[in-house]
C-alpha cells in the first residue's frame, strides 16, 4: 500500500494547482484565447473556478464568467465566491442574468450578496425575481448577518403532525425532487415546531400510523436572534447535519445546514485571526489600497502611541541607564519574553471563548491554569536569564533585578492577557479586538516599568 499524503501536503498541492490554473487562466484571457479558456473551464469544478476568480482582477473575472455558457455553472461559481467578489461581478452583469442567478442561488447567499450591491442594482434585480424569492430575501434582510436568522435558508421542509406515515412519505417523494431533505421537521397547524422524525422511523412504521406518534418531541432548534457562533457550537455539540430555526413564537421559519456552519466556523476563525493581527478580513477581497490602509492604520497608530510611551518610560530612566549601561543589555530580552507570554495567553483565552471552552470549563479554571503556567515559565526563564546576567555582567544586584523583573513581567502580562479578553466578553465586546498591536504595546510598557523600577531599587540598596 502506498503511503497516505499528510493533510498539509494535500492542501499545499491544491494551492499549487490553483496557482497554476490562475496563471493559465490569466494568460488565456490576455491573449483573448476564449476557445481555449472555455475548454479549460469545462474541465474544472465550479469550486475550483471560484478559487481561480478570487485571484483575478475584476475585468479578468468578468471575462471568465462570460466564457461560461451554462448559467447553472455560473450560479455554482457565484455560490462559492465570497460575498464581496460575487457582488462586484453581479454589478457588471445584465439585470436579467443577475436575476436568473439570484433565483437559483440559496436565499441566504442571495441576501448576503444583495446587501452589498448598489441601491440602483438591487431595485431592478428585486423587481425581476419571483414573488417567493423576493419574500425570502426580504425576510432574511431583516435579521443581522451574523445571527441564525441571517444565515438560515427559509425554504425549509416540514410535515404536519396529523399526517399518516403514508401521506408524509408521499409528500417527501414529491418535494425531494426540489429540496435537499436532511431531517423531517414536524409542525402543527400554526407551523409551531413540535418535533422531528427520522427516515428510518418513517420506513419502519405502519403506513397508517400518525406522524405525531413516531416523532421525537422537543427537537433541538435555535432562535432567529441567536449568534451564529452559538449556532455552530450547538451543531458541533450534538453532531447535527442541520438545525431548524424558529421565531419567538416557536414557529418554524428556516433551517441551517452543516455547510453553512462550516462557512460560519471558517469566517469566525478568520475574523478573529485578522483582529488579533490588527486588521480586517474585508481587505482580502478589497481592491482599493487606500481602504486596506484604512483597515490597518487604527491599530498601527495604537502601536505607535504605545511604543512612544515606552520611549518616554526609557527617557525617564536616562540617568540610571547612563550610569549603568549594562542595564540596557537586557531591555529587549525583558520586553520580548514578557510580551510574548502575554500574547500566548491572550490567544488561548480568545480562542477558548470562541469555541465555548470558557463556558465549559469555567473562567476561574482557565485563569488559574494560565497563571500557573506563567509562574512555572517565569521561574524557569528567570533562572536562565539570571544565569546569563551573572556570567556576562558579574553583578549580583543586576542578576537579581533581571531575574525578578522577568518573572514579574511574565506573570503580570499573562494576567493581562487573560483578564482583558474576559473583561471585554463580559461587557459584550468581541475579545479579539484586544488585538496583537494593542496588547503588545501595553505589555512592553508594563515590562519596561517593572524592570527599570526594580533595577533602580536594587542599585539603591547596594
């Protein structure tokens, strides 16, 4: 048997393939070799075409879309594109073609793209859609994008609890031609969700038995206002392939499938990573350099201000540094280790909050564990750096000052890395906004003050 490829190797190979396809597509577009381009696109999966388009300019993307003759393929490509890129392409299309694509797209994806179109374009497209599609998109636009209502598909399949098994099976046979039925939700006459029934139960039950008697009551569901991260955690906890969405009256209004949940997990994880780096995920698909600069500058200005404060702290200890130049030797080391420890703890806490571990294990447990880790690492690093200080400087006072200040700075920056995200979560702010540039600058200031203050104190003693 051949050796199985590691997942990272598979991803790298896919990345190289997409890169090659992108370069080939770009060359064919520039040479206006449309027949060759059409032949290439016919061999590709719509998801691969979407990946290629994400790397092209808008003009190149439009050429690719126009080359695809099958509108159903175009629709699949649009479904896999991010909302911003899809909206840019829709803006360049004729209203009739755009309306056809909107009609075929899942309503939740249509609503996401619709929100990013110009007002003029949206009015025309909406007027060309069927009444049912208009209603579905309009309903979805009422809900915030990051809630269950914003990501659900309102076209949800259900059966009445008073139907017999035979009648329900007949309905399923008819509807399964147009719907992807995962779970069979059971409702009453007012569309209140009352339970869920499995296909196995339907197949093995007496055809004359009522659905109400074989369903599982109290189906796991979510409210329209529930945050999408909470929905993802619930789906993960119960290993669901789909989850029904109800309004405040428990009426069934939609369904969220596992592919939507995967998109949510990817989106939320990516968003947290960008926030931790001090930028925005929107810049990935943004074509304007100035807008990208706008995303990054606020946190860079925070970093600029923070490091200026660090400079001011150093300036206030000028006399000490001039008298004992050896103190300056350990400043980068103290700042780096203290700052990195804080960043590590902050990252762990932000991720723990995102995946629900804080709630599962408890804040007290998470905080105490991080502090125990900080104490252990602080002692180890303090001893190692003290040894370096003694060997290089032969100064007992400086050795004690370096070791003590490193331990304290690592402990305090870890404490801040834990408490700041937890505190932000308590007041309803996304913990990820305690981003790298902010906490790094803050940790540098704290580490400098601790180190230089202890140095001054030790030098006075001796």
